[in-house]
């Protein structure tokens, strides 16, 4: 089985709303769907969203990852999609993370400052910066400061029964989406 890595950038086709919970609601829905689908397909990776732009890194079986990317290219939540990295890998490096999420954090700001960039705009990044961003996503989650503290909190997928783990993660994601929707709609008094 041949594995590949693939990364793309895109601009969001939705209006971002600030979230007190740490994850923009549209991004939370994308994460929930990605985590469920990627787990089923054996795809792993990471996602960063900032300033209306996405950077997503994927690893998995070559045909599966390419089909997923083709689906992403037709997803109306994205526009200006550009493939920025693709190549063979020996094995997946994200362990069992179906989709890590890196919210705006100090490490991203440090990366941008090191390259004299004021805001996150991956359309201005060099190949070196994309490699550094992948490394940053790999490292994120190792410390709580890089993790969103909502019900979408990052946790490696663990458990003896993958179906049970997938069901639990799906229920957590659905709960987070419902709570976010209620809070944004003003129906939930916190």
C-alpha cells in the first residue's frame, strides 16, 4: 500500500464569527465531518484556520487521499484551492489523529514573525513555511496552550473498539455543534 502526504490551502466561502468557545462554528462543523470521514477512510492529518484561510495537511493511502482532495475541491465552503504539497511517505506520521486542529496560537504568530509576515495568509508562504507549518501542526496538542478548550478538545483516538471510539467522537462533535448553535443563536444562557 502506497501512502502519500498532501496539503492544500483555500479561502473560506463563509463569514467567520468569533466564538468564545475557541473554534469558529463553521470550522467546528468541518472538523466534526472530517474526523468522522477520515477515521472511516484511514486518513490522518491536521487543519489550521485563520483570517478566512485554511491550511490542511493529509496523509493516507494514495488513492483515498486523492479522492478526498477531489471532493474538497468541489466543496462549496472553499474557494481558491491550491495544492501546495504532495509526495510519497513511508508511513503516516500523525498516529491516530483523524484531524488535529490548531487554533490561532503563539506558535503560529512566532512562525509569521520569523518570516516577517503580519497576518496568516498562506497564499504568500514559501515551501519552507509550509514545511514549518506541518511541523507545528505535528507538535500541537502536546501542550494545552495549543488546543481549543471546547467540547471539540483534541484527544488522540484511543480505545479498543474503533466503532465505539468513532461513535463517542461523533456524539461529542454533534454536541459541540448544537451547543455552539444555541449559544450563537442566543438560546442558551451561559
